C-alpha cells in the first residue's frame, strides 16, 4: 500500500491555524480534525507560539488548550 505524500511544514501550520480559527482547541481536537498526529501538532504549536501566532490558554499534565493570539495584544 502506497503512503500519502508528506505535507510540507507550511501546509501543516496552515491547517493548524485554520482549525484554531474556530476557537480554543486541545491538541487532540486539532489532531483529530486535521488528520495529523498528536506529536506533529504539538511540535508545530511550539513553533507557532514562538512566532507569536498562537498562545496557550491552559496547560496541565493531562491537557493542553491553545487559541490564536489576538492581533495587537
């Protein structure tokens, strides 16, 4: 069985940002709706936080919730 071609980093990040435009989301919710793995989403969220596009709302041992960062904050 042939694998689907890998998505580029920019495509993955656009998918994550589009999903976050719906409101606050957990890593699992983003992974489920984008078809990406939890680990991939988590790694790209770290990058997006560093770029100032995403911010954590709540982080605990069991759940991580993120949202788009508001412009002008």
